[in-house]
């Protein structure tokens, strides 16, 4: 089946530092989605990327889709304590017809 | 608009007992999914459905059964619970196989 690797598994940062999580697929993707799960909560949709090389921003969050549509990244500028949680990518391969979630990157922010 | 609702939210079972988790969505979505999430791990797909009356196996289907008799409901059954099934279970729905997923609040299941 489709493999989706997400790194790092954990990231601890000081408040104000930047944070990046990466998602890599072994196959070309039709789209990729990013979700955030707060501690004790459920995953919540953040964004979907569809086009090769696409870049989207949401305030301090920047999402990128690779030119080959096999990888993606989520970058948070100047982290805040409200950014803590686990960030998941979900990759969709046209042939699969459904998304495969990465294992997530858990971010902790030290005030 | 409630979105995706899971019942119950918490449950403790004894080994060998059976139970059914209910997922209901009011968004007229075609696709529904059941995931389990263990501490420090990602979401593992148990079973999914691409429409009323259809179901398919995910990554970790053993020990679980599902039914989608009505479009808005997706039931997950455990016939004989085992301690290894202690987990948090999430239901999700999507309009198609490529659109954003809406998750329920989760069911925290403990099997003793």
C-alpha cells in the first residue's frame, strides 16, 4: 500500500523558535492535507494542497507541496504555546481513492 | 449542524465482552472511516466505507466488524474484546475520497 513517512516524530522548541514537519510519499500524490490534533482532542483539518509547487499560508503557518508532488512541509514561524499538538499529513494517491495518514509530528513548546 | 458524532465517549469492557461503537454524520458524506489511535502513534485505519451498504478493510481490521446500513451511520463492532484493543477510536467522514475529513470527538475504550 501507499507509504507516507512523516518526520520528525517529536519536536521540542522554545517559544518563539520556528518549527517544520515534513511528509514524504513513495508515490506521486493527487493531493495532500494537513491536520492538527490538540492534546486530548481530535484531528482538525488545516489545509489541502493540490498543485505542484503550491505554497499556502495561514498566519504563521506555511504549507508547501513539492514540485514532484511526492513531499510536503508545514512550517510554523515563531511558535506559540497554542501551537502545541500533533500535526498529521494525509496523502491521497489517485489510484488508492482514499487518504493515508502519516504518523504525525508532536510539537511541544516551552514558554 | 453537529458534524460527526460518536457514542459512547468512554467505555470500559472486560475481556471477551462485545460492544458496538456508533458514528453518525449529518453532512450527507459518502465516505466514512474508523481509525484507532494508540499513545504516541498515528491514526491506523480499521475499516472504511465508500457508500451505503459497502465496507472495506483497512490496515488493522482483525477483531473488528463494521456495517453501513444507512448512509449517515457507520457502526464498529468488537465481538470479543481483548486488552490489545484498548485505544482511542475515531470516526471520520469525507464527501469523496479526496476531500477534507471531519472527525468525531473520539471514543476512549479500555479493555481489562
